[in-house]
């Protein structure tokens, strides 16, 4: 549509293979390169670099919303509810992968911090976004821990968009992050 409205505009479609602020970090990297007057190829290259590095991890109050949208199977949702556990799920390279189960939100936040520590060994500036649904206090607490332990270059605290809330459900806390330029 944009190409038709403005014929001289060069449009490239880019699949971030992710969502939430993980996608936002890719867009920010591309925008920063574009703002410096670089070519479309350099903008796409910057987006691909961040795409290859960005990761996100969340703890969910329930998996029933993800099951309704087909992102996980209903049996996993039912089992997590039956066992009263909170699943930890990573979204990276377009795949939602379970990375653990915890019994409390506190343990979930500890697991998130642990995973962040495991994945930032590459050095360079650290970019982190803490995201939440109905958990602003927990998000602030998680951000404070991230700030104290890892001193990120960028640190955002943001609520999920309404669309993401419909997919994720209530009681979600998580982070998106990458390290490097």
C-alpha cells in the first residue's frame, strides 16, 4: 500500500520473527541506522543483527490464553493449571519454547534474571525492556534488579499492548533483551 501511495518510496518487508519489545528493539536499531542516512541494505543489516541477538522470556499466570490462540497446546495449558505451576517461556527466532516451570512469581523472576545473565556474555551495551500485564509493581522490581546487576545501556518498563494482553492473558512479567551495538 505504501509503495502505491508513494511510488518513489522503497519498501522492504522484514519479518522480525518475534513480538513485544523484542520486535521494538529490532525496529529501533533499524531506525537509528536510517536516521544516520545509511542505505536500505545497511538498515536491513542492522535489523538482522539485532534479530539474531534478541531474546525474550516471560512468566505467565496461566497458559490458557496462549492455548486459545494456538501458540501452545491445550494439554500443556491444562497440565500447568492442574499442577499449579507458572510456566517460563522464551520467544526467540520465531519460536516459543518452554524453559521451565516455577511455583511462584518470585521464582519466575529469579529464572528470568538467571537467563539474562546466561545470555549476555557477548559483551557490548545491554538493552533490556521489562514488560508486564497487570504486574506494574513486579515489573518495577524486576527492572531495579536488572539495573543493579547488569547496568543496561537502555532499560524500559512497558505494559503489553492490548493485542498482546489478549494473547498472553493476565499476570505476565517478562523481559526482552540483547547485548551489542
